[in-house]
């Protein structure tokens, strides 16, 4: 298969390209050349900008395109319309954020969507879901019967620039008393970027059509995730479970300050039905394998001295001094 990837050198893009090359496909990258420009020296790289310079794509043909870098509908429309007739299938990476939360856990692809946002000066949390809905509509319109809209969940593993998952393996590996949020029985979902990348390539190969929730199986709990981090790291960390009410009362920020923790009523964000994708061939690796790879990456220089200094990888995660303050307050109740 001749595969075009719009991006391809950052996190999920790497998972896509690695999976495609492993399966023997011919890969072409289209990007600005600003992120890891020498990462895939063996593949063809076309330079350009999705917002204004698509000329390098003109007059070319591929069997399929995978788009993990589309956020604004007008920008996605520009690439989709230029590629109409030049590719047979368009795979677009959307997000679970397209749904109109709050929803009950176990929602499938027929759940109501958040209102469309057609354009924005900046992609923020407030408009992200609506923009992705608009992008899905564009892909569906330009490639009817020849598209896959992939509503991904929280993507995790090595090379994650956000820290939204990495925080937990790194923090627990340091040991000591660890602030653990909410109910340990609360379901959570994550998907390794390598598993998502492999399924995206599979969707392009098999011309899988439609909308799909693509994240982890809904059987993992927050308690099991943190305990697996402890088992894999071999640390003697002690999990100190704190109630939602206490954390909210102390002004702790869900999701980014305390990754994977959501306010009561919003937990369904990590409880999507993925049976449709599983039925088409989605496979996910054991959580322990993802944790081990994440720790190896983090210790290998993702942020020099990260494990020793106590700082987390990426923007997400609680600072050590804040965690210590909350642990003291919890014990003094």
C-alpha cells in the first residue's frame, strides 16, 4: 500500500509510520519538517504547511491517507478536497471529545455529539470537541463511503509530550506516599500509541468505513492502573486514596493537575464502548508493557534527571510540594 501520513514524526504519528513500515508499506510524510525532521530518513518526506501550502501534494497519488494532525475544519477540508481523486480512503483521527457530555458510561458511536465549531483562532479545551465534530463532517462529506473517523481516547506510552499518563508511572517509581485520587474502582481507559497506530494502518488497509471509538477495553480501573505501575516499577510506593470531595474542596484541578482524575459526573469520558472497533480487529497490549516502555523512555532522557528530581514529564501532573501539602492535610483531618 502507498500510504500518505499528514504529520508522522510526533507521538501518534510515529506509531502510524512504524506500523506501516513494519507491514511493508510505502510511506510518504507531509509536514513542515519542524518536529524530529531526521526521524525517518528512509522514507519520502514532502514539505509544506496544511494551512496555506499544500502544493507538494498536487499531482500525486496514494492508496490511502492517515490524518492525525487535523484540528480546524477549513484546514482539513483543504487537504481532503485536494486529495479527492488522489487517494482511495481517508482515515481521520478524531477524539472521544466529540461527544456531548455528560453521558452514561458505555456510550457507543450513536451517542449525541457536541455542537459543531467551524473555526477558531486557537484550539482550546472549550472548542476542541466541536472542532473535531466539524472535521469529521468534512471528511464524511468529501470522502463518502471511503473514510474512517477514529474517535480516540487518551493516547499513552513513550514519546507522549503531555504527561497525562506518564505522570503516574514516573511518580510511583519514585516511591513514598502517593496521592491516589477518588474511588480505586472507577473505570478508566487508555490506549498505547503503538496499538492505535497499528489499527489506523489496518483501517486504511481494509478500507474500514464509519465512525469508531478507539481506546482501551472498559475493564481497567484506576486502582489496577496504579497498582500495575507499582508492580512494574518495583517501587515501595504507598497509595493514599483521597476522596473526590476532599480534592475538589482543596481546589485540585482534574485531568491536568491530577491526570486521569475527573470530577464526579464526568467519569464517562473514560468509559466508551469500543466493541465496534474490536470487531474490526483492534488489539491492545497488556498495560504492564506500556508502563515498562514508558518508564524506560522517561528514564532515558525524555527530561534529563526527571526521575531523580521529582519533576514529571510534560505539562500534566502535580508538583511534589503540592502533593506533600495535600497528604499532610488529608492526614490532619
